[in-house]
C-alpha cells in the first residue's frame, strides 16, 4: 500500500495499431537498437509510424502531457506482461535486431568510438612524452630538441596530409586534471591552424616548437606565484610572473633556438593593439608565428584559468574574443581559428533543436555548425550514451550553448564536462618513434 498522500506514477502505453502523429513516445530500448535519433520523441510522420511498427514491439510507452492531437486508444496502465515462451519457442538471450548490423549510423558511431579511444591513448602518451622532454631539456638539450622536432613533424603530418582529422575534447578516461598540459593544448591548437594558414615545412616545425616552448620561462617563477590567479597576485608578483617571457628568451638563446622560435617565446603575450607585454608591440611588429601562439595562448588561458570559477566555456571564449578582443589579434588568424574550432568548439554544452541537451565532442572540418555531440538521455546508461553526427542528422541542429553551471546535477554528472578543457586528435602516426 502507498503511504497516505502519495500518488502512483501511471505509465501510459499505446499499441502498435494506435500509434499516430503527435504522440510523444519513449522507446525502452538501447538507442542503437532502433533507427531513430533519440529514445524519446514526438511522432511527426507516417514513415516514423511504419518504422516503429517494424520494431515489432507489443506496446509503446507514451507521455500524454507532451503529446499533441487529443487522446489515444491506448490503455492508461500497463497491460500484464505475456508469459515468456519456453523450449523451442524461446528467443536467444539478448537478441540483437538485424538493424544494428545494417544501420550505417550504428557503424559510424562504432568507428567514432574507436577513433576517440585512439585519441585518448595518444593524448595520455603525448602528455607523458612532453613532460619528459621538458625535464630532459635541461640535461640533454641538443638530443631533446632533436626528439621534440621529430615528434612535431609526426603530428604536423597528420594535420597537413589528412584533412579528415577532427579535433576532439578529451574525456574523463584521460586521467583527471593532472593530465592537463597547457603547452600541449597550445601546440595541438596551433597545428590545427597550419593548413588554413598555408604553412608548411620549416614554418610548421618552428610554430610547433615555439608553441611547446612558449612558457619555458615559467620554470624560473616560484610555484606559489604560479598557483595564484591574477586577481590574487600582488603587483610585485604580477611583475615577476610577466618576466617569464624574458627568462624564456634567455633560456632559448642558451639552447641555440632559431630566431623564429625565440620570437614566439618573446612575443606570445604581445597584442595587435599594443596593449600586450613586454614591449607593447603593434600587429606589424609582432612576428607572424608569434601572432598565432598569442591568440591560441589567450584562448586556452580563458578556458583553463588558474581559478576554475573564472573559466569560460569554449563557446563563450570564442564569442568573447571575437566580440570584445578581436582588435588584439591578427584578423586572419582569428578567422581561421573560428572556422577550425567551429562556432561550438569541443567541450561546449548545447541545447538541440528538439530541446535535447548534449555536449560537443569533436569538430566537423567540413561543416563547423554540425559537429559530433554526446547526447544526454536519462533512460540510457552513461556508458552507452548516444553519439550523434549532426552532419547526417539533418532534422537536428544546435539551438544555443548552455553554461554547465546551470545544468541540473544529474545532467552535469552524466555529460561530465571537464573542469579542464583538453584537446587531441585521432592520429595513428604519433604512436611510433616517441620514446617513453
């Protein structure tokens, strides 16, 4: 018996024959066992009704409050379950509809999941290798720079020769915040831009090396200063931190770095309007490769500040830079970055045109407004969450971005937007040659 004052939640079911346009149904199946984009949706066509009936389910759960067009002939409470067949008539355990074998959407998602796993493994390895190279740079500088150059060449080849490569946001499987590496993020984002900037050969290597080493001077700054957010630092601490540019340039000179790399280290905080530091250079005075790192460095610092509470989402960051700070950067580089990252960069939480909530998980290099997304669906276990390629889901689009902080805790936990936004790509080439 129910406690006094409580109300039982009555489930409503419709038979296959009573399905009609306007009925809002819930499919109690794994999302990959049916041909529809979502498990819950309002029937909008006779074609959908035929596809639903083809599933050969005895009944369909529906929501009368979200349905349109009046009542249905469906019973108001679930009918008794038929007795399970036994013996020769018993179905095989865990039947897989033939749909999963032929549905191109299912195959596409399987391939994406494989690529995402490869990208995460590559990212974890790259973080480990870069950290080791940073340490070895002080002990074996010439050998370490040679190895770093080889790693850069391998990664650059991916972006230059494989136009289908997509940037992906790294998931929770990559370790946690300890896996975050600012220099690697800046490097990967810079490599994403090389094709649009029409860079090749020596320029690509110089950009990659400068991106990885742009903050090398921070090793001379006390960790107590580095861990403070800028608004908590005293004026002497801010001035000390700003000297990392000077320290980095001197270190780079001792290493014998090329002038192009030194200019990136020296100028990655210079801004096109002259408001940067240390010299307040204007656009024409800033080296072309340093302009690229200056923008990418700003983007990553806004997404991943020392104080997590001040972090912007990737979408907010791009919007903020374009709306309020675009005069501080090279217009061409900014335009290429927006085109490459997409209007909704990986890591952005979005609302879709059907009101569903999702997280953008990778860029679509062909159509930036139609990326891959990870869909929130309370009826589907998190590990089986649907991944949708909006390029092929023509009936869906992104309506707007959403701040993670306004999400219900259940949705936030499900999508797991990381406090640190980190990027990598499915390479397949950088695995070889990187010494552990």
